[in-house]
């Protein structure tokens, strides 16, 4: 067991964890202001909650390297969504009901405490598996303890495989509901629901009825919430084929907007769309904070993909916290306002482009924010070149002729997941103006277009000795106005 990937943090050899931490520190690709693991592999955000004014973020974590091994729940907290404090590991899978990992789940506040729900993953020697839904308690002092009567749901319902996981729990009309991603026995994905009067004893209610009955072979990491008078589901379907601008990653994420009837579990869907158009976005989770905002974090990564930073024994990060809203049936994502605390003084640029112009000769430690707009566009293309050096560059371009916006990372030495392409696109109707907000954090890129109506999230791995510049360009003419901020450490 000690050499297996299925060992807990308590089975570390003397000095092993310190060696892992020191190895990861050598990597200059580690971000400055995003949440990331000191060492080991991070994936899904878990148990997002605000309790007594403090934000708690848990995440899937395997300590011993950049592989998917025995999953724990790591834990950070913050009072302002900007400065994060690392806390001891919250959940380690030490019990039989979670023998192969404490998988993802959500949280709900009850009686002044946080109830953390997660999936206890169990695998058998014959290759089969099952899943138990479990609970832990987040106390006011930030400590976590497992519920003594775990699991709260043992095994899976009839008609489903052992792939039932990632509980999302909420309260409505004096009842608690648990939404789970599931796979039917015919190997198609779906969502199922349990209900409870006390959030402890659960009864299987049934399957959510959607207009997407054969949409992939597994639906992971489901979320459900009400927003601006609509019902919204978010989930990660596996096995979707690429089509047009959509679904080009190994696994993808969609949101669906409509009306959900809790009595008979029917969902009258009005609209659905891929939630993020970048290379690296998976398993998002939302929660409502004490201000009434619907906030979201996501894993900046994808399963079953090797990344250049793996060689340093760490992998992945979480997105910046995003505030969600609806415009009609379209989901809008905006970085939370608190992130302005990261900014240094702004440097401003404006002018009329006729070709290209270098606005920053050397980007501040590759950790910066750009807020800009193009107006009076009379050009076939306008855009940016980021991480721009003699050897490599990333291009963000608004293309009037193709009516698309695209992110192109093909001109980098350090590539990954090339089987799924090196360009990502989304439809963009030609317009005389466009606004863009860009966050760069060493090896992370988040792009918010037109107030967050379109978002690209990606990992980028520039050569470590390169000095990168920021360039704006136009094939034709366009006005531009830019504010450039260096950003400081948040974790």
C-alpha cells in the first residue's frame, strides 16, 4: 500500500512531503494570485461555502505527484476572495466507505455549520466499482470532521453503474435535495436526485428529465441554482463530439437554462451552451455568498491530459472567482470586484491602430491584467499578442471575415493535448466595438469578452527564459484604449 497511488497523506515517508514541496517550488510556471497546490495534483473545486464571513474553498488533491491517485480534500480560506490561507487537509480517505478516494461534492449551511457532501469511491479487484455519498462537518473555527454515521447514501440506485458521484445539495421549501451525476446501465449520462427532511437521511427521488437523454456517456460535477428568475443546471458531460466552435476539449462543460419542476423532476430547457471556450476548464462549482451573489470557481485543467508542469510534481489551479448573472438565457461571468485589490498602479494607452504596436516591452513578471476596448473598428481583424517574444506568442484575434474570436497557442515550444487542437474559437458577430478583460498569471490565461458573455480559460507554458511583450494589432484601422495593471500575490 505504501508504494501505491492509493495511499493517504498519513502514509508519507519521513521528509517526503517536504521534498515534494521543494521540487514544486523550483517551477516558475507556478501562479502568483490563483489558488494552486503547493505540490501534487489539484482538480475539482469542492465544498464552496461562506461561513461566518469567511470563504472556504476545498479542492480535490493527490499529494504525491501530478497523477490522479488517492483524492483528498485540501482546504484554503479567505475573508476577501483575494488573500488565501492554506489550512490542514480537510478530508483524507481513511475509511472503507471511501477506500479509493474522497471524490467531489458541495456544501450547504445548516445550524451555523457547513455540511460538506462528497463521494466515497470504492473499487474492487475485478475492476468494478461503487460509490457512497458521505458527509463531513465544517465547524465555525474552520476545522472539519467526518459524520459519524457515514455513508449517508450507501451504494447506487438500481439501473445505474458505479459511476454515481459529486453531490450538490441545496434546501428548498423545507426540504433538502441532493443532485448527483450518474451513468445509466446502458452507459449514457444523466442526473439523479435524492431528498431529505434533515440533510442526513436521504431517499431516492428519481432522475431529472431533460431534452438531452443521450448527451455523452457520463455527466460529472452537476450544479443547480436559481438565477434571475430562471433555473440553471451546470454539468460536465463526457463523450461529446466536437461540432463547429463547440466541445473541442477531451471533456467539456455546459450550462442549461429553463424551468425545473421539483415535484416530477422535469426540466423544460430553453437554452444550453458550452460555458467556457478555452483549452482548460472543467468541473465548475457555484455557491451563494452572504451578499447574495452567485459565485463560481472551476478547475483550470482537464482529466487525462499531461501538462508541462507535471515534471515538477505539481499540476493545475482554480479559476479566479466569478460572479454569475443571466442576460436573457445567456450566462455572464465576471471576475469578482474584490480582485481589484491585486492591482498595482495602472499604465494607460490609447490611440488609432493602423498595423501593430507594442504597448508593453516586458510584461510584469507575466502576472498582469489588461482592461481594454477597440472602438470605431474599420479592420478585418483586431487583437492581441501575449507572451510575445522572438520565439513564441499567443494570439487573441477578433476576425470580421470569419465572424469568430479565436485563441491560438500553436506558436509555443511547450505544447500539450495537441490531439484536441491548438486553436479555440467562438462565434463573434462583426461589430464596431468590443471590450476585453485579460488576466495573465505565469502559466494561466483568463479572457473575458464583452463583460463576460464569452470566456476563454487556458494554461500557457512560455519558455522560462523568455522576456515577453504585449502587442495590439489591427489589419486595417481601429481605436484602442487600454489599462495595464501589474498584479500581486494572493496566496
